[in-house]
C-alpha cells in the first residue's frame, strides 16, 4: 500500500470558494451560494469533508507524490516575520526567500516529511537557477 502524505488540504465549493485546513483540527466551514454548508478539517494529518451528493465540492488537495511544481505552489508556511511579532501570514514555499528557508531548516523542529519539502525547494532552485 502506498501512503500519500498531504501537502495542502483543500476543496473548492460549487461557487468557487477554496476552503483550506492548515493544521490538525483546523475545522473550516463555509455556506456556499447554493445554501449548503461545506467543511474541511485535518490539516496535513487527515482529510475530513462534508459531502453533498447533489452539489459536490471539487477536491484540490495536493500530496507529496504530485509534481513538485504543484507542491511548491500549494504548500504554505505560516510566518510571523523575523522577530516573530507580526501578524500570522501564510507564504507559499515558492515565495519564501532563500534565507527564510534556511532559517526554517536551522531553527524549527520539522517533521521529516516537511523538512524534505524545504530541502526539495532548495534543490529545485539550484536546478532551475532561480532566486
């Protein structure tokens, strides 16, 4: 059995709204224009959804076996700035600067599968001579 690790836990509701669960137990709900409530939950740990068979959502989650260009434009890192005092913002892996990625690797206790994403991004930049 192949285990697919979640990189980005998202759905698109029928009216086009994207719901994104960023961490375990991050229960996100939205009432769509059709009057139905949609939900995502589980962050990078599991996928949980509300199901409406008559008006289903579109699954747009990203997994670690997807093409890396999709991963780097779908995986987001929460940051509060260099001093940790700014409001939380989410930045896509592709949009983090090189120094920020290295600081994350050097200072954060990352799950091995998350560390691998940052290392793959560093290698991607070398291979594509970017930044």
